[in-house]
């Protein structure tokens, strides 16, 4: 199984206005821009903002629909990953994805 990365499409509107984009997702997008080979190594799915998000729910359950979300393939041990109580699948969310990408795929880390 290829690792699956879920990101939210930019430009949505909600009851607070808009157009909006996801701040954590924009950081992950920046890493994908700096290291375009990652796009070939990950299965990337872009979702619209409104919930429910069925592709995410199918893999990690309804409680973990926030994106960005990286569903791990289990081939690389990462103790910091969360485990879905609904599916048993291991995953990372938001900027916790960045150190994993650096360790597994050899890309850079954000400067502290």
C-alpha cells in the first residue's frame, strides 16, 4: 500500500466568510513544492472542505477527519503516529507529518 496523503482544496467559504485555505496544508504543500519527487511516492488526494470526508473516514474513522492527514503504510516504524480506534490504521495529522517525511523520504526539516 502506498502512503495516502489527504489535503483540503483551497478557496472554500463557510459561515465565517472566505475564501480560505488550510494553514497546515499549505505548509505540507510547500514541502511538496520543494521536493516534487514526493508527489510520485505518495498517493495524494485533494478533498473539498465540508465534512463528512468519506475517503478519510474509511481509513481512519469519523473522529479523525482533519486534514492534512497522512495514512501510513506500516513499512516504516514511527512511534509518534496515532492509531485509529475505528480501523487500527496508523496516521499522522497536520505538521506532525513533516518529521516523518524527512525521516522516511530524506527531505529537509523546517528550521527550529
